[in-house]
């Protein structure tokens, strides 16, 4: 028998070859067990049938012997009666000897029949049934490997997709910077400072996106290395181990069947010994060596990922390390360092668990442990899967930390990170970093539990790590005011070219402009917007361009946004707001869910207009929907104490309720629109774009789509065309 010189390894010899390994040895080998157990079942049936035939044969000749015993003993017409002792004894002895031998022959057949029946039963219970049960367990473990392989492949593809998306976001950011630059060049003197400020802000955003892209490249390369040099090889080695375990189990079953047959059929000892001596020669490793020798292919490692500059923003592969970028990098470094050590310890613990499980399996093979090897193999695989998940997280944290520290050093030393917690703001709240409003009924941002710093989700990683620690309520209010003032000052600050320095090349010198703060209260944005809209309409009328046009109407703010400033109520509590109003025109309900109202009836607003032209109100004990244009909304009323209202109460805030013509005469209400009808928002492609996946649209310049949802912060917008909804780059489209 040939000795195996070195232990083969699928993971070391076969690169990225899970499919052929799974198809060849594991799936085919497990299916082969079905043939083996079917063979022993049929063999058992044959033995049972043979046993039954032998028993029937023995019974038949026992009966024949009983009928012929007299004839066989003395004959049908004996000449000598049995009284002749000598002849009787001689004849009797002769007859008894022959019948005894014949009886022994028949009895031997009966015993052989019993042996065959016993062998058939043992073959069925000790060989066929265990093979069937173990083959099902092998198949379960194999499917777990297949699922894990699919998971690895999915993670690899997801990482590639994430990298592509990061590249797309970087290209989009570069394109947006270029667009801002062009707008700065083409803007008038009155708006040039604002355009220049937006251009600089977009440059900062582009640098952050670029840094994220470079980090994603390093993470992708490290994950790729782990995928092809550790995870996939470990999976292949596990598949090899499963295959070899199956071969060892098959050898065990073959040996058992051989022993059973050897015990049942003593006259077949020669053949059974030969078979028994031949079975151990089937070394499981020989199959693996043969497969490897016939499946080795030329494999080339995929190249490492590299930085690809944007076609519209020529740049190098160096990370941006200005002060603004360092804030972003410091926050990433703080987050990564806080996770890296914990993940490292977790990885070490799980590695020790895998090593212990492998030692248990080795003891089982050496006969030192009586546990089920299949269960141990399954446990090892589960532990390795958990180890992979922890290692993947540790790699991300470690690469992020090493990438940043290799460029700018350990800038996290002495940093005081904010204790941020995700929040849903019930009232309009401004971001302490950019000064912009955190919009929406379900506006989600972050709030520092120690110092009260609030920011957008997108601004979290840009916030400087300078938390002053736990602050009192009064100190938080002071810090809030200082931060809002600083944010407003940054937003209103002129560009460098307006402070005496030369303007950038190709950009005209900007006039000194300032930006005034229009946020006079937490809800003043609505009143300000309404004022701008009305004043804009008046100007159009004065210039003679308003003929045939409708005045722009601004809807009242949602009631969920109208609230007191936190801290105005005693103990820092918040008042409960109640929005009331009165009906301007009578309305007769014409459908289920609608409410009949009279003119001048007072009501409580339950749900504001969501764009469909209908609102839900409560009149007395009845609740229903009515046209929004038939009602007049009063300022929100807090309970128990009414605070000062900061939103506009102008009649133009009710959509379609009144209109003012050239003579200033009030007209009747517009016909209530159909409930549920919403105006479609169309967008148009500004550039050509080729889809990178089935979830994206390819588009050419000038293509039109229906906008489903705007950019949520990831640089993509959802649009609809031809009954399909997919994603497109948000900076590649414009409103129509």
C-alpha cells in the first residue's frame, strides 16, 4: 500500500475552487453513500429471501423424511422382522446412521437459514440504516458549507459594490465641485460670495468623500486578501476534511459488513479475509491527491485596488490632511481605536475555541475520544464562521486606524469625543456644525448626552472632538447659543478672495457680501419662507410680469414642528400643542371617511395636509376629512399655557382658499381636489450615465424621469420610468 508523503490541502493547492470541490468529492461522494446503503439493503433482502428458501427447503425434506422413515429404516415389505436383534441392530444402526446424517444435513440447512436471516437483519440495522442516517448528516454539513461559500461570495461582491459606489460618490462629489466652480464664475456680484462659499464647502465635502474612498480601497484590499488566502482556503480545507471523514466512515461500514458476513458464512472466510484486507488500503488521502493532481490550474491573484482620479477633478492618491479633513479623520480614528482592541481580544478567544475543537477531533481519530466526529466537525465550522465575522470587523477597524495614523499620525491623543446618541427631534432643531435645520417629522440626527451638541447624521463625523464634558442645563444653553453663532458666522464668512487675497485662477474677484441670520426662532423658517414667497409675487406684479400668473402660496407648518423652545417650560418640560381652526365654507360629505361641516364651525386639526389637498379634523365628537381649502388654520395653541407663535398667520398660508386679483377682490374657494391625488415631480438627466447594476438606470442627457425620493445623503436618488423604480446619481439630474 502506498504511503502518503505529505498531507494534501485543498486550500493551499486549489485556489478559489469551491465549486469543483463541492461538485466532485463532497456532493458526489455523499450521493455515492446512497448507492452503498441501497446495495446493502438489497443484499439484506436477498439474504432474507435465501434464508426463507432454505427454511422452506429444510421443512419440506423434514416432512418427506418423516413420511419415508419407515421405508428408509426397514423398507416397505421387510423380510426380516425387527425381532431379529442382530440384523435389526445392524440394520437399525445402518438406517439410523444414514437418517442421522441426513437429519444433520437438513438441520444444518436450517441453521444456515437462521444464520442468513441473522446476517440480513444485522446488515440492515448495523450497516444500511447508519449509512443512510450519516449521509443525511453529511449532506446537512455540506449545505452549511455551500451557504457559507455563498455568504463569502456575497460579502466579496458587496465589498466590490461598496467600493464602486464609493468611487461613484467621489466622482459625483468632484462633479459637484466642478459645477459649483462654474456657478461661481457665472454668478453675479450680488451672489458671488454665497456661490464661492458653497464652492468651498463642496470642496471640503469632496475631500471627505475622497478620504472615505481611499479608506474603502484599503479595506477592500485587506478583505480581498483575507477572502482568497484565508477564508476560502479554510472553507476548502473544511470541505476536504468532510470528504475524508466520509471516506473514513465508508471504510468503517465496509469493515463492519465484511465482519458480519465473515461470521455468518464460515466457508467464505478466504474471500471475506481478502476483502477485509483490501478495504483498509483505501486511504482517504489518496483520493484527494488524485483529485489535486488532475485539477491544478494556473491561477492569478486579482490585482490590488488603486486610487482612480475623477475624470473631471484631476487629483493624486494622497489623503487630504487639511484642518477640516483632520477633524473627519480624527473621528474615524477615535471610533476605530475604541473598537480595535475589543475586537482583537474577541478574535483571539474565538481562535482558541477553534483550536480546542480541532484537538478534540484529532483525539477522536486517534481513538482517545468517543464523541461523534460529525458533530465536532459541525461545531468547528460554526466556530470558524463566528471567527470570520469578528475578524472582518477587526480588519476594518485596524486598517482604518493604520491608514490614518500612517498619514497624519495618532491625532486622537487628547481628543474628547462627544457622547453622541441617535435622536428623533420632535421640534425644529438646528445643526450646531453647519447651522442648517434638521428637517422632517422624523428628523434623525445626533445629540451629545454630555454637552448637548446637536448635528445632522451626515455631520456627525465632521464635528470636532472637543466635548467639554458633562454640562448643566444652563451651560448647555450657553454652549448652544455660542455654537449657533459660530455656525452662522462660518456660513456668512466671505471667501478668501474677498479678504484682500487674490482670487483663484479663472475666478473673477468677488464683492464683499455678508449673510444675515434669518432664523429668529426655532420655527421662523416657515414665516420667512412665506414672506419671501408673497413679496416675490408682489415684485412680479410691480414689474409687470405677473399677468396671468398665480401668487405663490406657502402652506402652514406641520403642527408637529410648532413647539416651545426646550427649557422655556418649568423644569425644562415641553408643552403639548393643539392646532385649531374654523371652516370658511360649508361642505357636504360625499364619500366614506368625509365629514359634513357648516361655515364658521370651529374644529381641532388631527392630521395636516400631506399634499393631497385634504386634512383630518375633529368637530365635536366626529372626526373625518375635509378639503383643506375650505378651512382656515389658526396658530398652534399649547396646553396648558399658550406660547408665542412664530409662524405666519397670513391668509396665503392656506392653499387655494383665496386668491387676490388685480382689484384685490376676494373670490370663492377652489374646487376641492380629488383626495389622494399628488403632483408628479419630474427630473431630467444632465449627463450620460451607464448603470453599474440591475438596481440602477442607464440614462442619456435629456432623459426624463419621475422623482420618487431625493438624495437621502448617500448621493443617490430613486426615480421611476416605464413602471420600474431604480437609482441614479443625485448630482446627475435636475428638476424640470
